[in-house]
């Protein structure tokens, strides 16, 4: 398994995991150690199989671009 994403908020990692699921890319969400690894605000990583790295990385890059664009609307 290869890490393709690291997120400061678990909810963002779960959104990314959902996008990968829609693309039929199996992945694992790994909560980072912290005071409460099950907290929705805790950090998390997403891992995929070696064979899916390129496709998953492309999907997550697009996700991050969209998040940045959506975040700048209120400015």
C-alpha cells in the first residue's frame, strides 16, 4: 500500500475516500495518532495499492484543486 493523501481533517480524508470509491479504487483510511484518532477532526492518511497510485493521485489532485477553489469564493 502506498500513501496518496494526507489530510489535516478526517472529514476531508473521508470525502477523498468517497471519490476514490466512486472511481472503484480500493483504499484504506488510516487515522493518525493523536489525542483521539477516531475524532472527525483528527488527521488521516489514504493508502492505495501500488497499481492504483497514478489514478488515485490524479483524482486527489483534482479534489484538492476543487477544495482550494471553493475555499476562495468567500474572499
